[in-house]
C-alpha cells in the first residue's frame, strides 16, 4: 500500500481492529445476495428472494441506528455481543426453514432477526475517528475503510454465490454468519481502541447531544440519509438484476464475478481518492459523486451480454467509494461527537432502506418483464438521488454548531457559513 495508508497502522491496535472489521463486514455483501441465490435455487421465485433480502435490509434500517445509539452510550463490547448472538440465531432459523421448505412467513421472521446485525463498519470508523480526529489522517482512514468495504463486495458475492451454486444452496449465508461471529467477537475483544461511551448522565456535549434525542435532528444528516436511501436502491437493484441477467444467459455463477468487477471499480477509485487532498467545500464533491452514480446507470439499460455489462459496471463503480468517503467527512461536520457512531449508522440505514426497496422492486420487475427491464429500477433510483441531493444541498453548507472547521477531509480548516 502507498505510504499514507501504511502510516495509518503506526497506531497500536489499528491492524487488529481493522482486520476484525473486515471479517465482520463480509456478511454485508454476502448475506443479501446469498439469500437471493439460495431462495431462487430452492424455489425459483425471484420475487420471494428479493422480498426476503429487502426484509433483512429493512430490519437493519430499523434496528441498526438503535444498536449504534446504545453503543455510543454503553460501549461496543456491551452491546455488540448480545445483538450479534441474536442475529446468528435468526440466521440459523433461516437456513433450516429454507432447507426444509417451511412456510414463507418463517423465512420472513428469520430475516427480521438477521437484520438486527450491528453496523460493523460504523464501529471501525468510530475507532479511527478516536485515533485521528482533527487530522488529515482521518481522510486517509475513511478512504481505507471504503476500500475495505469494496474488497468485501469484491470477494463476498464471489464466495457467497459460488458456494451456493457449486456446493449447496445454503452455503453462502452459512459462511456469512460465520464471518459475522468471528469478526464481531474479535473486534469487541480489543478494549484498548474502543471509543469511550457517552452515558446519559454526562455533562457538556455528551449530555446535550444524547439527551437532545437522535442524531437525525441534524438537517444535514437527514439530507445524507435521504439521498443514500435512493442510492441504496441502485445497489439493491443492481445485485438482484445481475443475478437474474446472468441466469437468463445460462451463466448464473458468473454473476458473482460481474458484481465483483462492480466493486473493483469502486475500490480502485477509493485507493486513488485517499491519496488526494482537496481544497473547497466537500459537499460539492459529494453532489458531483451522486450525479456520477446516477449517470452511470444509463448504460445498463442498453446491455445485451455479460461482457458489456461487466465493463459498464466497472465504470459505474468508480463513483461509489469517493462519494462514500466524502459522506463520512460530512457526517463529522453535521453530527455531535457523542453521536458519531449513530450518525454513521443512519447513513448505512438509508442505504439499507434503499437496498430493500431496490431489491424488492427489481424482483417484481424481473418476474413480470425479465432481467433486462429490471435495470430500469436502479436508473430511476439514481435520478431520485440526484433530485434529493440538489434539494438538500443548502443544508449541507451549514454544519452543526461548533463543527464548522473540518480537518479530516483535506488537512486544513475551512471557513464555513454558519448562517
């Protein structure tokens, strides 16, 4: 890795919590697509498969911020371990229900439980923020974490779809559950780098922010969450439609490779973006990234074969990581420090809601009109993201009181309009 990334790991414990975070995030890319592959193989019903993946995402959208809010108050170890055990129990129920053909409602109940999984990415980013808050290294750390996210999305679908198609249908979700267990329990065993909790009884900023209610009181955060709900529909739609598109052409297992190339485009852009330093307002780069994601969906409407789809998705992926990196920097500006983990999780929640809607809508379109028509779902979602981003842009220009001097994005303070 280039030296700015290598320098990140001079901090004691950073290698270990980053490695644990990588394992703990693998289910993010494996579980949903694994459920789609498993259910479609066992039942042939893409509508059901998409609805189950959507249920997991929606449950995560409801539970994730609440789990992270408790983490901010009581610490990662006390909250993550019991919630992870609950999610693992639900995953076991899903596998048994799918294998033995139990009623559909059992599958949905299990998926609700799976959705209570904690946002491991937010936990790791909170540890980086604790180490490098207020320094240029935080931008590099967020960039590194976006690259790790994309590595998960490169290898996760390949492993999940590959195992489920080549071994047995339940293999992908099963391995995802194993990764979750190892990653979370390894991460929470590392107490030295765990951010200090902010109990309700504390005074000062912690008291004001925690007693004041949810992090969603921030207008800027609401804009980010709403925009990324539409962006999540892009991701959910692309995942489900790509599996169906590959199956229609007789190469279902190739879907994992195609989706990996999509993530590779994002990973490549994220590595380069992390080496750069920028002047000017980060919200402008954020809006440009949202627009680029939307425009990149248009070529998918014209795909006729897997090679063309692979190339189109590689270039489409190049706008993802830079936009996500800038988003994390904006969260630092718009959310009080005592609610940072919750704020990061709300953005993940927006993505999860979007993934749910995109997965379900794509499954219905595929069942009704075929896979190629399904790419209209992410195209429409991209247009919605652009509209929401433009409508909320001015709110992003006004950070939370006392947080206008952001350092993590480009290494020097910016003078922001506090009006």
